[in-house]
C-alpha cells in the first residue's frame, strides 16, 4: 500500500511535530529541526512501511533530530548563559523563563523523554517506541529528568 | 514543581498552527530545490476558473478545474505516479507559462511533455488522436472512433474523453456530436463553450 500524498501527510502532522520541537529544542531551533525532520521523511517516503501510523513514524524522526540537535551542546554552562533569541518578534515566549533554562540544561534524552511524557501526555510505552528504547529506560529518563528539573526550579 | 507546569513550554495552538504552516511552505521550497518531488502542484488563473496542474519529471499528468475534488485527484496521483506530492514552482513553470499564453491568446499549440500514467486502455489511443485536433478546429465522437480504427465505438470514445486527465492541453473540448451539439464535458458545458469561443470556433459570450 502506498502512502498518502506527502502534502496531506505534512498538513496532518505539521502542527504536532512543530509543537513537540518547540518544547524539545526551543523556538529558536524548532524551524531547523522541522526542516530536517520533514526532509528526512520526504527522502524515505517512498519506502515507508507502516502507512497507518505515519504520525508515529514522523514523530520518531523528529525525536531523533531533537536528540541529535542538542548532542554535544548541553552542559552546565547553559544554565548561566542567556538563552538564544526566542525567534523573530511576535512570539509569545519569555526567553528568561527559568523553566526554559532548566529544561535546556537537561541531557538530551532526558529532555526529550520529559517533553513526550508531560508536554505531549504520552504513555511510557509510547515514549519508549518514539525513542527506540525500552520502557524501563524511558521511565528512568523521565524520572531523572524530572528530578533534576525539580532541583533546578526549587 | 508540578508536571503540568511543563505545558508552559508550548505556546498556544494558533501560534503553532501559523508557525508550522510557514515552516511547511519553506520545506516545500527546499524539497523543490533538492529535486525530491515526484509530482509538483501549481495553480493557474484562467477565464474558466483557477486550474490546478500536477507535473512530474516526465511531464504534465493532470489538469483540474476548481470544482473538482483535489483530494481524490491527489490520492490517484500518489498511487499511479508517486506519493511525494508538494507545491512546486520549478516543476510547473513551463505548464503555467504555456497555459497563461493560451488564455491570453498568444499560444495556439502547446509544446509540453505529457505524463500519460493516468491514461489507460482505449483512452490512450483516443486521447492521442484528440491531441492532433488543431486549435480552431473540431471533430466528432464518430470521426474520432473511425480515426482509431473502431468506427462503431463512438460511445467508448465519449467515455474515454470524459476521463481525460489533462483537459485543455489534450483538447477534448474540440470533440462535438455529429449534429454540431456540444455533447459532454467533464468540466461542464459552459467551460467547453468558453474554450471553443476562445479558439474562435464559437462566438464568445
């Protein structure tokens, strides 16, 4: 079975992917990750297998892009840096929100797991499927991430 | 800290919708530049309403009138031509230019490559014969049947013309009934009359 027209697929999934990426990598980098996600999807689109769950497929790609994006650029020092600009002009973000700073300081897998679990309200099974890990690992990532966030926010 | 506070990381739905729409447009442009599109879509304004054109690397595959169901057409293109369908200025530019020229009266003959993957069976012969009917001329269902060696198949010819995926460029509007009546047209008889008027065969409204 062939997948639906890419245009319809993108229309159906763009908001969910963008929403996830804004929380996962921040508004300044969400556009880049969005492009990378849908370009990867487009390259693989002719060979995609599970055409009934393209929403999960693209979110898996987005998770990978979000993890790669932050790999090697998170460190303790991000805590004291000013965050990058929150995008051009009209965006309703408070870039100095301590929650942003705290989330940005988490190791990427913990951050992505926390976002999937508590921003997108996914089950641990779903978090594990999107991140290609076991449920135990997903649970541990969420737990560790939340523990750190609570320390940072207290 | 409560876990629900994390929802603060995402702005409201309207902002997400608008930002992701802009990002999706940028993606289509990038995909166009990178040559990753199987079927490019474009829109051409015309006196018979906006036309949507679908063009693959082989050529023009589909022309849609504005009241046709775009989703149905795109599903068929995805199956028969390829699923990587996006808006594309690059793939559609020759088609858009030639159609503009046709409608402003400066073009009488199209020199576009066609992708015939949506045309099957007897329609292949019928539509090739139709493509040879020149601007300003007309033929009949019966004559066309004779021309493809099936003189008794006027009805089948009519059906094949009705299924023409590339109207205007394959000029099925130039096929009339033997008595001179307009016959049928997938885009509606008003459009058929308008096109024949544009070509000087019928007086313009």
